[in-house]
DNA sequence: AAGCCGCATTTTATCGATAATATGACGGCA
DNA sequence: TGCCGTCATATTATCGATAAAATGCGGCTT
C-alpha cells in the first residue's frame, strides 16, 4: 500500500523527477518521446500527485472554505449556490462548521486551520467586532452575515432593516394592526434580529401605528420549535395580534404550526411573513410570504470579492449591502 | 507577512526546533525553565503550527471528510449529527459536495483529494457498483446511502423497503385503498426509490389490494417542485387516489402544496406519508407522517465504523441496515 | 577513579513536490 | 575548427515539520 511517488515514476520512465513534474504541470517544454514515456509510467503505476507536498512547496491548495454556523437550511442553500462559482475557477469548495459558538469560530479562524485554504468565506454568527478584530490572517477572506465587522474585512450583508420594513408594511397595507416581531429582540448585540426589529418598527411608525414592546417576542434559539413555543406562549397569554413578522423562515414555519394548532387561520385571522425565502416557503400551504435575500446574488458578490483578493488585489475592503425584495404568497392578503 | 516558523521560535527561545516541537506536542519531556522560554517565544511571535508540513511529515491531518451530493436538507441534517461525533475524537469534519454527478463523485474520490483526510464518509448517490469497485483507496472509508455497493466497503443504509411498507400499511389500515407511490420507480438502477416502491407494493399485497402500475409516479428530480408538478399531473389526469406515499419528505412537501392547491384535504380526502422525518415534518400543518430514518443512529453507526478503521482495524467490512420506524402525525388518520 | 545510566537536548534524515539554477548536446556561423 | 546560443533535461535547495538516532552531562556504583 506504499504510495507511488514522483520518484517512482521518474525511475520507471528513466528520467528525473523534474521532468515528470514538468510533464504533469506543463511548465517547461518536454520532448514528445520523453513525455510519452512519462505518461506511460504514470498510467502503469497509477501515480497521483501528493497535494500536501505540493501545497507545502508551492503554497497553493486550490481549495476555498466556507465556514458556517451549521450545515442546516439557510447555509446549506447558500453553499449550494457558492460551490459552482468556486468550481468555475478550477477550485474546490469545502464546508466547515463552527456550531455558532465563539470558541469554535475562533478555532476555525486560527491561522493554523486557514492555511489549508487559498481563501475563506466566513459566515459570522458568534463573533463580535472585537473578537473579529483580533483575527489576523494573511489569507483572502470575505465575511458574510448580519454582524458589525471591522472595516478592514470585505463584508456582504443583507438589507435587514429594509426587508423587515417591506414585510411589515405589506401586512399593514392589507389590514394588520397588531403585528408581532417573532424572534426579534432589542438586544443590539445580536444585529440580525435587532436590525430586523428596527425595520418592523419603522414600518409601524411610517403607518402611524404605535410600537408595543410586548409585540417583540424573543426566541430561545433560531429553530422552528422555539418559534412555535414562543408564539404558543403569546397566544396563551391572550395578547391580541393579527400579524406576525418572523425573523427567519425557519421560525415562520414554527409560527405556522402554532397558528394551525390554535385554530387561527392564515391569512384570514393572522397574516404571516418570514425572511430568507427558503425553498420551502414556496410549498408550505398557503405559501409563505417572505423577504427574498437573493442568495444567488449574495453568493456572486461574495465570491467576486474573494476571487479579487485571491488574484492579488490589495485595495480597501468593501462593505456590500445586498438588496432585498418581498415575495408575496398566500400567507398574506396581498397574494393571489 | 512572512509566516512565523518553528525555527523562528527556536531562535527566539535559544533552543533547537525539536525542543519547540517537543514542548508543543508533549512528546519528549522538557525541563520546566526551557518549556517556559519556549512558550514565551511562541506567544511573543504568535506562532502557529503549519498543518500542511505536519501532515507531510507525520501523515495525519485529524480531519475527516463527509462527501455529499448536495449541501441541502437531508445531508445538512445528517452532517450536523455527524460533526459532534467526529469532534469528540479531537478531529475535524469538513463537507465536500459532488453535485450527484458520477464525474464529480469520482473526482472527489481520486486518491489525490482523499490524501487530505484521515478518513472519509461518502454518501453514494451517483456511482454504481462497478464504478465504486474501481475506487482503490488506502484510506478508511464508509459509504452511506441506498445503493448497492461492493462488499469490501463498510456501508450503512436504511431499511428502505420496510419503511415504505410501514408507511403504506399504516395508510391502508386507516382506510386508503388507492395509494400513489410518488417519486418511486421500477428502474432498479435507482435503488432508493425502487426499494421503497417494493415496500409500498408489499404492503398492498399483504392487504390483498392489487398493484396498479399507474400509481407509481416518477419525478424528474428529488425536489419539492418536481413532486408538486408530478402530483398535479396525476390530479389533472383524473386518476382517482386517496393516499400518497412520497419517497422523501422533500417530495412530500411538494405533494402537500399540490393537494392544497387542488382543494384536496389532508388527511380527510387524501392521506400522506413521507420518508426521512426531516425537522420540518413536525411543523408543516397538519404534521407530516414520516418514516424516521434515525439520523442520529445512522450517524453513530457510520462514525463508529470509520473510527474503527482509523484506529487500524482491518477486519472484514460491515454492511449495516439501520432500522426505521414510523412517526405518525396529522397527515394520516392514525394521528392524534 | 573509571564506567555506566538516565535524562534533556540537539543533530540528522526525511516526508514529496517544485523553483531556481546548472549541465550538456547540438546546430549555426565566422 | 572553435565559439556561442538554444533547447531539453538534470541537480540542488527548499517548503516546515517530526521520527529516530546521537550527544553531552551530572550522579551513582564498585
């Protein structure tokens, strides 16, 4: 089971290892008869290059990492969009996960691990600005996600506030007056949900409605189960409401379950809108109105920024806010 | 930006590189004063080990790959179960995807790429038995998935036929007589859907019902959209049915959409059951009855087999069939 | 006092490839 | 005939770490 090395191929073909290397990498020209002998030896021995050795010497892995909090849902969908873009450049995408804990995220960012990659896309979930500021890596890196990040990093995030405003305004326009912000929070440390709360709030103010703090309903985790439980608690408390803006589609799905269990009809009794426009939003009856985060566009932007850095660009970092739009479906009254 | 190497640390601490290595890896004992100087130098210079160099020399990466057809849904959920098990051994999990095409899968399996990992979990989607037989890798590897594989590979798959039988029998028991097999096929090359069709068929025969080939409804891809379209076609054709066994939950979700659009009530007019018991099955009203594939158990079994190989075991490969069970929810009439 | 042992540390060789440089053969030209 | 340039191929040095063997030194035995 001893691995076949370039030296074995060289011996078999009666040439030096450099000639083998030159044949395989087409760096220096090699005469046709020699090349043929080398190729024959490669085939006969079943030689394959040792990528680790190449990396150590040549400093290139042709591999890009996408580091995510979890492999689930949103990140899985984004990753499937990113992969073909990376592969189009002849590189390879791998996913790592951080469990959304700051320690894991720091570990994934340790310079040691980053060395395996030519570039890194990092979906920031657990790290705050100060922690990120401590990350000193010479590798090309692009951050994704709804946190505040140091200026020196390239960063792509969504128009969170605008998305939430759109969704909420749409429900107001179609008659809702007491709209819950499910999964939102006043805690500014968690930017995604506080930005989205801000958008919800702005829509209410724009419409001249007042903002009731009881309508901001936090969740324990960003899961459907937590969303359902939180909404069931609200229903049990008797607090009246006629609309729900869920901070993500995953939480909106939990809300759908809670409303169905409680006999509240969507959209007749309660309108509902989510955020992310996951694939399932199309199919869960009556169709989930959702803010479309344009995964495809986010993926292209992020990969574009990364590609530029990998090509040697060293200009100032960019901070892109990806536009959002509202996809209206049956869970709100504007739908067909 | 020149990287700090072990030699830099050694110079700073006034020792040899081997002493630095011994301090960091705790291989040979080092006197306390020396160790302290080394640690101080490491901290002062911000040294981090070069994992590529370590790999080349020591032949170990402490990394395991899970190679999947896509990052979506089922695979994302499984991966989230596998990751902690790998991490428990002090190793690291990364995901690669193959796009379910045989070429990509072969590329991911090329010995070259496998060298990056200490072990590989491969979810077989595109490769048939012959192609797999050509894969000659010295690395520990465990296959997952519903295909037929060569004996020499460790393999974990689900009790597909039994799961389909359970789901179908359950719907028969609660009154369905014409049950579609949505996403199933007679094509034996695709073992997952033909095995599940066999289970559906057996349940029908066990109940003394006859098997109507028109009830086997193929889908173009394993997506919700394809499931919905296929079922809408059936409905439009006028073929009567009162139950749907969907080959996966993702397809079942498409079926839910199609039924809702067509004004058919679940479970009153049509009962519906899926396969995989994805998280969303809990939340989509009225709750999706589904065959639970025991992700947790599958993950543990697969990682156990892999761990054994990585520890040096060379005994015969095992072929494990993971048991399944039916989780009854509101989409069938046995539910609460 | 010579010899031996255990311990801490250093030296040497190596993993497998490749960049940079060197060699050598051959043809052209004066 | 002798010198030079060109092209193909070979040598050498190196990437950064680590396994294995070597060194050196104080203490203990007899």
